[in-house]
C-alpha cells in the first residue's frame, strides 16, 4: 500500500436500528497515515462508527454507505475469513477498559502472542522474544516475568499498556483507539496517550483516537473531527481548537476544568441555536 492512499474512506455512512431510528447520519471522512481524533459527547455515534469500521456492530444496527473502505477493502461486504486476516494483523483496535477486554483465564503473554500465532508463522522462541520486546516497548518492567502474570495482577494503567501491546504486536497499518484512557486517572491518561502518540509515529501508522475529551486529545492529534447526534458537524486542525468557530466545538472546548473556574458553572450548549445553524446550512 502506498503511503498517500487513505487507510479509511467513508462516504455517507448511515447506521439505523431495526426500528428505523438513525444513529449515524450521512457521515463522510477519510484518514491517512496521520493522527486523527473523533470527539463528541456520549451518544454522538463515535464508538458506533469505530465498530462499523472493524465489522463489530451488534446485529440490531444496520450500516449502509456509498463507500466504506478500510485499507482498500469494502467493509460492508467482507467475509468472516477476510475479517480474520485483517483484524489484528493490518488493523487493530484498543478498547477502553482492560477489566473487560482481557481474558482473566489466560496469561498476559498468551494474549499478546495470539496475534503472532494467528497471522505470523514464527518459532515459539521468536514469538516469546517479540512479546517481551513489545511489553518493554509499551513501558512495562520485567517483561520476562510480566508475561506470566494474569490480568487481575495488573493495575489499570498496566492493563491498558498490555492492550496496546496486543494491538501493536502484529505491526498494523492502522490503530483505532476507542476511549483508551477513560478508566484511568488524569496523570495516567497523559502517559498512555503520549505512549500511543510516540508508537504510532515510530511505526508510521494511522491513528483514529475516539474520545469525549476535546482538550486532552488536542495535544496528541493532528486533526480533529467533531460529532453531534450522529452527524459530523466540524473538522479542523488540532492546533485551531481554541479558536474554533462552530458553536458545538466551542462549547466542548470551553468545558475544560481549570482552577480559575472553580465554583463557576460550566457552559451549556444552546441546542436551539445549534439546530437553527443546521436548518440554515
């Protein structure tokens, strides 16, 4: 694949429930080998979009699109066999809580090694060496010892780093990170996001980082896309967020906690004005 070819291409993606209710509406965007954040409040459709790209939508949700390609492959018509070759190998996803994403009955080493077993024909000794090197790459100490641990022996931050190791062990071209720091405290969030940033840059990967925290992702992304009620309402460079013109983006940005704002109410969104903006556009 050429570096200038988009890794994700989406044109007019719609997701509906069996009842006919629309969850995502006419969503269009593309992502190359860059760091892009998809942000919005809970329920805006950003995680549904990510799961559609990975072929992981629940059966009650029905996607349709004029174009929906992942690494040049048509997402909506891929067979299960093709998905098995693609997921974990060329594209990987990091979920938000290691308590639920990691298998409590298998060691850390076994869970990281699984990608190498499924997608790469390597001797066991080499697989173990790669697992330990990956644990070291994500900043975990004593990898030879740690790979024998079980998930319950890890802290939240360690668990998140293990999930990142699982995602990156196969050297994918694209990483989708869905709220990867929501279960962590603020200091640990910055450490994990900095780690994702550095590893993505080192490996020349594409990154789709999904979050509700506009301020935090701003420093780890090059471009930001903003969703509201299933629609993409704004798109701008990350370094322009502080001067965003769109009403919704400005409101999200101004909700940043600060000691100078202690005791003051956070700003609220004027939804009537926002709906009028849609009607006028």
